[in-house]
């Protein structure tokens, strides 16, 4: 079944070569989050009846399907499985990364579609439903990777540079994807929205010489006023 909604992604992960998180984002549509909250509230109240928010007829299941990884334990277990999958392509990815051309790998894990790009010590992984459009997800992944490369100013998409610039990395991911919806796929646009502002080239440098010059000017003006008065 084709996904006819905008909610295309289940998760976006940046893992290091040992499987530790650099950044992890798991997505659920707002309706699914509301349904899960309502179910949790009913459970805590001791009610046996289950209520779900009203949905229009023929609502696609992607809009109401809860995240398959609601707890940290389940997320960690999933990330371990993801690493085992993408690490099998590690040697080819390392060779491609050495030439500055990380290849996109497409794999299936249970009912999830995994698309990944890898450097020497980093895996950028996009997770989507198995029936999702591979070309669209691959395009989003490739352009996010390119945007990160722009933001890191040629230092490479590596663990150390990602951690040193984690604020920019997080903002770039949020600009590209929100609630599982792919918002932006142009790497230059993503990078420009989250780049740190450059110092003003006309900024006045305040130092001892500047202060003495200003003091001398003020002293001369005061002396002139006294002579005039």
C-alpha cells in the first residue's frame, strides 16, 4: 500500500561506528500522539474502555499509527539492529567516504526501509515504512548529507566535527524534517537557514589605542569649550 500522507519518515538517526547516538529523532503524526496520550490517560484512570479521537472516514493508517518505538529501551534495541545492518556495508562506505562520495545504501529491516550514508565513523540513517517511495526518501537523505557537509565547512561528516557542531546539526535536521514530514530538500537552503552569522566586517575593534584616541579627542573638545566660554 502506498503512503498517501506527508508523514514519510519513522526516524532519523546519526550513529557512530560503535552504535552510540550522536542524534536520534523518532517521529509520530500528531493524531497518533494524541491517541496514545488518550489511551495512557484512560489506562491510568483504570478505565477498561478505549477511546480514540474522532477521525474522518478513510483516514490513512499512517496518520493514526503510533510510533513502533515508544520507549528508550525499544529505540536502543532498534538502533543496535540498524547498526548491524549498515555496518555490513562499512568497507564499501569507508572507501567511498575516502573519495568524498558517500554512497546511499538501501536495505530492509523487518517492516522498515533503511536508507543510509556512511563516513569512516558515522552512519546517517533515515527510517521509513517499507512501502514508502524510495526515491523521495533517498533524495531527502542525500541532500541532508550535503547540507551537513556545507555546514561543516569541508571538515567532513565525521563524529568529532558533528559533536563540535551539534547545534547546527540538530537545526539542520529540524529544517529538513518535522514530525516525519520532509520539509526541505535543497541543501543550500537548509545550510543557509542554520548557518552561524558571520562577524560584521565593519565591526569596531576596541583596544587601548582606540580608548586613548577617544580620550584625546574628548580632552581637546573640552579645552576648546573652556576657551570659548
